[in-house]
C-alpha cells in the first residue's frame, strides 16, 4: 500500500489537541476515523470503511464523509480510547443521544427518520411525501377506472319513467293509481325548438358544447355540502342534470350515489353525442304541473306542441326548470305559503327576462326578436293537463300536499312522489265525498243561473270540508266544480273572509282568560282578569263607539273613531242602554257586542284562542283592529271545520290530516299518530257549544237543524256580501261550507272577490241561506245510520259582566212588561236597571225564554262587520299561504267616522 495512504503514527500524549495536530498532516486533508479494538465505536462505520489492513478509506469531502457516517447510524464519530480523550459512552439502554439502527436492517419507510434529532427526526423526507402522494394518485386512478368500467350509460326510455302511486279510500278500497307515467311524452330533438335548447344552454350551462360534461368545482361543492350534512345540490352541467333525471331508480341522497352520478356523467360526456344529451335532458326534466319533459310542459302551460313554442315561451319554461313551485304563475301555496301567485309571477318574469338577455349576449337570439317578449306569456289553467277530473284531483292534491308539507314525518317529498311506487292510504270517506258533492251540485243547479243572471250569478263558487273531531281526519272535501277546470281547491285555500263564524273564538277567549280590569294598566291588567259568563250584557247599538278595555274611545292611526255597525243598520235591546246578553248576540249574530268584548279581553287573546283552536296564524288578518273579532281573517274550510271540531271535542284540538299511512317497497314508511292539544278547558268549550246550539235551535242557523240531533253552528256573512259561511258540528262530525264569487281566470291580473247582492235571485246572500242549506243536506246523509249523540251539559262559568240589579235574578219566563227603560242617557256598560226590549217579554238575562226580536230570521243577520260609512280600511296584509287572500277591499269592519 502506498505511503501517502498510510495513517501517520499517533502521538503518545497531549490529549485530543495533539491527536488533531497529529492528523493535520494527512495528505487527504480530512480527519480519518480511528482504528479501534473490537467493539470500538469506529466499527459503526461498517467494514467497508477500511481496507484489508484496517486502514481507513479516504473520502472525497465532508458531504461524502457525512453520508458514510449516516449510513453507519451515527453522525458523530466516537473518540478513540487510545488517545487519552473522552472515553466512549458505555453501551446499554438509555445511553447516548439516541441509539442508531443496526446497519444491517434497512427500513422500507424511513420514519421516524434515522440519524435525525429533534423536530427533524419527525419531519418526513421529500421522498416519503412524494411516494405516498403517488400511491394515493394511483389508488384514485384505479378506483376511477373500476367505477368508470362498472357504470353504464342510462337509457331514458327505461329509467326515467316513474311508477304509479296508488291512493286508497278510508275503507282501503282503491281510489286511483297515478304517477310519473301519466304525463310524459319523449320527442326527438328535431321537434324541440332551437330557442328552447339555447334557453337552457344560456341559463344553465353556456359551455355545454365544449365541456367534458362535469363541473369539478360544482361537484366538490356538492360533495362537501353533503358531507357536512347540508342540503343536496344538483348537477352543475346539463349532462349532470340529465344523468340525475335519468337515474330515478336511485335518488338516495348519499355520497355513494353522488359518486356514481359523477362516473356516469363522465361516461355520458365521453360516449354520448351532445345533441342526444340535450334531447335526453329536455325530455326528462320536471317542469311542474305534473309535466315531465318539454312536450308535456308545452301542453300543460300553453296547450300546444313543443315544436310550436316561441322564444319567449321557451325562456319561460327554462325558468320552470329552476323549480316550478316558486315560478309557476298560478302559485303553489299548498306546498309553500311563500309561493303565492303574485310572488311566483314576479320571479318567473325576472328569470325569463334574464334568460332572454343571456341568449342575446351569447349570440343565440337577435335583439329585435328579443324585444317581442317583454311580458309573461299567457298560461292556461294549471289543472287542464291532468287526467284526474272531478273531486279526485282535489283529493290527490290534498294528500300529496300533506305528505310534502309534513315530509319530516312522512319521509315523502316531491322527488319520492315523482318516483312513485307508493301506496297512500287516505282518510277520505268515499260516501261522504259523493254526498257533499251532490249537495253542492243540487243547490247550485237549482239557484245559480249564469245565463239567466249573468251580472250576479257568474263566477259563483262553493267549497267545503268535513272533519272528524275525535281524530282530525278529513272525511270529505268539496274543492270546486272540477279539478281539471277550476283554479284552486276551495276546501284548502280561497282567501274568502269568514265573517261572524269567527265570533265563537272571541267568546272562548272571554271564558278562557277573561276581560281585563279597567282600573289597571296594561301590564297589571293582564294578571287580573274576570272570567266572562255567556249571561254577560253588552251594548248592541248600531254604530256603537268602540272603546278600549279602560273605557277610552278607540281611534285608528288617523285619529278616526270606530263606529261598529250591525247588519241592516239595526240596534238590539232597549234604548238607551241597548243591552243584550252574549247568548242572544251570538244567536242573532250582532256585531257590536263581540267587537267590544274582543277589546275588553284583548285582541291578542282572541288571536291565541283562534290559533289554539286550530287556525293557522298565517291566515289571520287585521289582528290589531277591532273588526278582527268579527272575521277579517281567511282560514280554509278545512281549518274552520277542524277548529269548530275542537269545541265539539270539549276543547281537545287535533290538527286536520288526510293521510293515514304510506307503504313503499320497503314496507310501512309512515303511519299517522293523532296528537291531542288541550286548547280549552271542557267547561269553556262546552259553554261555547251550548251557545252555538241556540244559533241553530232558534237563531240565524235554523236552516241547519237536523231533527233528532244536537247541532251547534254559526252563520257568517262578510262586508260587501262577498262571502258567506256556515260552520257547524255534531259530536261526530264538523263541517264548514263557504260560498263566494271570484273570477279565477289566470289571465285576469285584476282578479278580486265580487259582491253577491242579487246572486241566486236573493237580495243578499247570508250564511243562513245556501251555505246552511248545503250543510243540512250533506250532514243529513253523512250521519244517516249514525247514533244521535247529545252534547255534554255545560257547567256554569264566569261572572255576569254589566249585570243589572233585579229583584228576581233567577231566569223567568214571565218578565214584566211595565218596567220602564233606564233614564240614563249614556250607553254605559253597567247600567243600574234592566232594559228589556220592547218587542219581547223576557228579561235580558233569561236565555231560556224565546223572545221574538225584530230583524231578519232564518236569513242571517250578520255582516262580519261593516263600518256604516267608514273612511279608510286597515288593509290587512295578504296571507302568505294564499294567492288571493284579502283582495276584497279589506272588508269585515273598518274604521268609521261619524255617519253621514
């Protein structure tokens, strides 16, 4: 071995410094690793570090030496024990700054990293990171490849047709089978106007002809949103939307289905022509009105074939793809109260105009052609495209609406209804449905003659609903003449104000919470109240000045006093007090006593009583005005029947419902469970029933008498004679009937309720006329064979407000006629002496007597509140759940200045 590679001799002393000096002359210019005896730390460098004679192999530089040391498992070379320096650390566990790995055992993944200390030991190397990343990408590619290979391109004709839903009557017999297949017709792309194709491209996916069929950003958003538990998002491109529509056999809202949809979209985008995708999308999309595909949509909205659609109509239908619930100009309040006709019309117009503007911007439509479509196109009646005629259409819609609006319980939404395959068991009694329709038809044909009296008998409509008080089950409805011809379901939503049929809720509030103490302020008065008895006396004077509970004359925001009128401008009771008890006021439907009672109790309590009974708060209007107590609100016939059913059930409230059970291929998915809410105490409810019983026995509702049965009910007629009601019940069944005039032609933008003076050949329509007659005829048949059940006997309740002193407070059938009226000129609420009517021989508090007061009999005497020459109206806001609510001039009792 050459001399220049030989290690120079080590000095014998001097410690480390000498050792270093001794090695400084090495020709390699680098410090050599020391030789050592067996077991020397220098062995850690491995046998290759030395020659055959134990000489150290030279290194080319520091980096090479460092790498060699690292390969040996230690970065620092141990001291040579022969140098007199620091002795090596003894071997053993826990010694040193980290034991190194056996150089003979190499790890596949060097983590934690050998030869590193501190945080560097736990920092993965770039090799490790890049290796793992490449493995991850490889796995994704493999999964994607497998997924791509496993999915197939959907066949629209096979997969995008829904099964039928089967609806059953209450007796489990089949009512009708209907579903997605009822209104779909697939057509070729040549039959779809270019304007329709460009409308959806401009609005939905402007890069349709150049993209790959998927939107990575949209997919990421949808997957992330679903992973977080948020609402499912639809496809972003037309291709994705087409795939979603075509995959109706699997619409589960899961990540697995979403990934499957992505793979199918990729495959469709790569293998299917764009024109075929466009045709498939337009033929599979849902446009509302039970219309699947562009051909069905063209028929549903415009009654024409798709090939004949104009650009404006195409832009309109493209808006429907956003969600017809919120864009159909007819409205969809049965699904969402916010989807009113006016709101939907505005949304549809704005969306249509935006689509046309984009078509011009992207070069798909000329500006001159675009200018032809600055208004919404005229659409036809929303029911004209359905095959479910007569009452069946209303029944199916009502059941579907219940399922969707209660989807958190029923687990059925619009998508599941479109998929079909459900067995839906309804509460509808086939026999009662037929009897209610027959009763309406009989009265209508006998009295309403549009050809004979076109000015008064056109646009006359009826509605009705019948509810079981014990369960809330809707047994029958009358939605209108025909579901294929009529605009809306008159049992479910009309906008017709209920008038004096609202008065029982005022009486219930007075007996449940009582009138406030007039000597206390608003806060204290809420705590100190006096429960009101039906024997309480109230002023029944026509054009009565209404006061707040403290006795101050009520004025509106303009400072105008409220003068409450009665029907026919008639006062009841003897002057100057005009006092009658609440039973007589209800029996003769006198307005002024109940308006004042509502003010004494508090309109907030009146509202609470109505809601507790079962009315929807969204249907209540004018809640801050005195006339609220006499029916400015517009609840549906279903809700009115249900609320009166609360009185029939002695104060137990059950929400009306129309579906008992839903069965799918997986078994029973929903079964209704009746929930009972204690709205009123039995004492309160039974006293309301007892008062309403006198309305039928000898008041305005005598036309509704059922021989041999206990019947309670109330008539209602509204301001301007624009609607009339009769709502009544027996212990087994509660039914509401409404009548009104309303032009429901969707092309008429100024639709409103019409007066019924002269309708049916009558001077004025009252709740006691045609509505009460229909109620009587229907209930007589509906209860045939049912046992006659009496109402519970009411317990005495409350104190007699404004009671007048009398030597004989016990009710008597022979009151003296020689008593003179009270000389007090003021219509005080607590007159000191009785003032019996001059036309009766009974004392005011004696409701067992049968007085023959003046006024209309059997023809209804209530107007729901008129103002006797009022100035302005409180203009109640439209009900959110009703596209036509309160468009009749805000009738039902308004601010009134002095008459004249």
